């Protein structure tokens, strides 16, 4: 029987980390407590915030003896920001934990007894590796506009313009935008009332090109000429339009941001400024319509495979997905090519293809590539990217992979030697997996950002004619709990 109660302070020996990066420890009488910000090997005192029968949640009160794996976080916001759950841990310990997490999931969820798992690939650049940042904008206690991040599990904005994972230029862009808002009395959006204008600032940087694209998300419908949404009545349209950004404000922002270029790193420059219109009462950051008010509505970046001796240039719009870590993405895509072992005669399907990133890598070595992606803007980018790189044998389809692929099988009787999937965290749709089995490719290459759903899908595939031939984790998201895995499934009869 455990006697631990809420609001009690207990001593704890931390021995493990939970899924969300919180330390897990036991009290002297064996009660389990989850405490964020603690590291395996720590001896701590923690306040019990929530006490269940067998386990509870606590708050770190004091470190009595620090783990040898504990380090002082670089970022002053590490404590209150939910983003970097592992910044308290030595990088090597972070890698070891991620490797173990993938292995454990493959065994426990995937049912693979001895996973053929390569060693995790770590990042050279441990900070400032993210090429994308999104800052919510709000109003501070003093009435001035602020930008930063949401405090863990809340919608309170903690001011912070220089996340250590992001580009150095972000801080300059944010400073310019906040000063501009303050001087022209442009109000930040208020989630409670639905009033105000500026909701988010999105900044993307092409690591190889230095191009910076800034997107300002505002609480307004798109200007009349762009607004083809019949859901808005004339009256509402007028009202919303009046609340939009005035032309003189836009011009002033353009002037200030283009001048701020001089504060950027030597090879970096502003390539475009876009306004995204999101009048909905929603947590979704981007609305449907984007207007480019200066420069280009997209940025360019380049990924290179030294091993295969080529580069691919990509155009990336504000709405399209693009991998956030340039260094690791190059390694992952190269691994996909290694595992595909293409000879130049194959047909390859790239499902969840985004802007055709993997598709165009594969196209360098395959006879025919078919990409499928749900976001229309991303498919527009993908087609443009094929053109940009002079690739004629890649075609792209818009829609849900689980709907489009069965249709392609039914109507065009498509076949594929290799199928690549790179789904979001929830993994592949069961209908899609069934269709892949029907296509029966020799190889399935699965790029996953969630080892749990990956393992669930591997289990299904191993029960239906495939075996797990190889898996390798990649640290794309250092300092956070996330881990990417590349997997090769081979047809058992090959
Ligand atoms: N392979 C790409 C994109 C991977 S991210 C790359 O490496 O850059 C996952 C992509 O899946 C996103 O672009 C997302 O828009 C898309 N997506 C999400 N659900 C989908 C679905 N049901 N069908 C097709 N694409 C989907």
C-alpha cells in the first residue's frame, strides 16, 4: 500500500524517461512518479501534483544529486517552453534514449523479437538546425504586442523571439514585426474574443540558399478578388475586409523587413513576404488563402546527395510541408535511395510525397515515379519542382493516399517495384496498407516520425507477407523527444 498524497514533497530516484520526455522515478516505498525536467540518474525532490493509485505526476522541486547525464540547457526558456523536453540531457544520452525507444516499440508493438536495427544517426549541428519557425502573436500585460511560444499545455504566450533551435534571423524578423505593430497600433489577435489582427508569424529559411520567406497570418478574410468562398455573405465580407491590413501598413512592413536584411547572416536574404488569411476560430495556424505582397510566394532550397553525386532544388510555399532539418534530411533521403537499390528500370510510388522531395530523389534512379499528396499547394510545388530539375518521368496526384491509390489500381492497373510511404504521426491508413499489399511491391520503404504507429503498421505488414529487413533511427529533432526512423520491408518470397 502506498501512502503518497497530492501536495506532498517526496524524494525520488529517476531511472527512466516517459514518452513525452518526463523523468520517471520511484520513491523509497516503490511509488512511481512522472516528473518533467528530470533526467535518469537524478536524485530529486518533487511535489506531487496528481496522485493515482499506482503512479502520479510531480513537479521538480530540488535536485539533490544531479545525474552524470544532466547538462545546463542553453536556452533560457527551456524550463517553461514545452518544445525542448530533452535539453537537460547530454546529447549522447538523448541519442541512446531514442535508439532504445525505437527498439522497444518495434519489439513491444511491432512484435519483432530481434529488430534488425542500425545505430541512430546523430546531428552535427545540435542547435539552430530548424529551418522553420512559427511564432504565435498576442498582447502582453503592458498592452504591447508579444511573440513567442505557448507555455506547455496552455495558450499563454511566453515572449521569446530567439528559439535556440531556429535560425538567427528569426529574432530580427520578430523584432521588426512587433515594432511595426506597436507604432501603427495594429492589434494582435485575441483567441478569447476573436478580435484583433495578427495571429502568427511563420519564418522559413532555405539552409542551402539563404532564402528567407516570411508569412504573416492575420485574422481577416482574403481581399475581394481572391475571395471565392461562397460561405461569406456580402455583409460579412465587407465587415471583415474593413478589418484587414491597410495598404500603407503593408508598404511600411515591406520597407522595414527589406531593410532588416542587413541584420541577417551574410548569405541570407528576404525572398518573399506573404499574408495568410485565417478568419476562423481555430487552432489551425494557416487559413486557406495566401497573398504575396512582396518578392516570391515561395522559397528555394537545395538537397544534395554526395554519394550519388546530384542535387535537387525545391520550391516550397508557405502551405507546403518541408523537412525541418537540412543535414539529417539529406542523410535520410540518401538512405531511402540506398535501400531502394534502383537500377533505372523500376516504377516507384512515393505516398505522402509533400512537394515531391523524395519522389525527385528516386526519379534520378528510376524509370517512373508516382507521387500522391493531400495538400493541393504541395502538389503544385511538386510539379514545379519536377520541371525545375528537368525531370519528366515523375507524375503527381492530389488527394488522400488511401483514396487515390486504390483508384489508380482500379482504373490504371498501376504496379510498383518499390513503394515509399512517409505519413504524418498517425501512420498509414489501413485502407492504404491493404492496397499496398494488393500492389505487392518487392520493397516497402517506410519513413516515419512516430515509432509507435510505425511499429503498428509493421506488425500488419509482417502478418501479411513482408518481413522487416532493416531499420535505422535518425535524430532530426535534437533536444526534443521526437525521432525519425527509416525502415525497409521486403516481400517474404523475394
Ligand atoms: N515525403 C515528404 C512529406 C512528408 S510529411 C517529405 O519528406 O518532405 C507527410 C505529408 O503527408 C504531408 O505533406 C501531408 O500534407 C501529407 N498527408 C497527410 N495526410 C495524407 C493523406 N491521407 N494522403 C496523402 N497525403 C497526406
